[in-house]
């Protein structure tokens, strides 16, 4: 059985990182944790998001603006069994399982092709890898 502990993070594919950062910080009062060349991490209390600049891609393009994926926290002790459950149900895994950003993760598609991620890490662990 998969045991989801909560939302880990959501990554939004955006057309213009500067414009989006201004909106999330100014309008939504999100705190900037990290800003890279094409990505930024922000948080509101326990909730954190990543903004990932994809440019002016066409809407039908998989790299267009919108939600890139949603990630959910799973306990490290449950991770291997969780991956086994995905595989035994013929879930299409698109990345991983891998170690990334201070935890382990696996990205997969739901029946409609929406990308989801199960992740054992935290925002603090991810930021340790960016320094």
C-alpha cells in the first residue's frame, strides 16, 4: 500500500521567471529560497513550489506554461515498497527512482498522462545541494 504523507512540492512551468517571481513574491507573499538561471524555489510555511522557466512554448508543447508535476512526500522507509507497487501496477515511470535534492524520488504518469512524483526529501535538503 502506498502511504502518502502530504504534498511535497509543485513545479510550475512558467514563460517568464522574473514576471512569475514578482507575482508570487509580491501578490502571494511567498518567500524566495533560491533563484537560479531558469528556476526559483519559494515557500509559504510548510508549502513550497518551484517555478521553472520554459519560455514561449506552444500550449500543446509539453514544455508550455502550466503545472509541470505535483510531488507528494513519502517516508524513506516506505519508498522502495512504494516503487514496487507502482511497477507491479504497470504504472509508467518517467524518471527514477533516483537520489535527487537530498532525498529519493520517482516520477510517473497517472492514467491521463499527468506527471506525479513521490519524494522523500525536504526543501532544506534540496537547498543544501544548490549551495
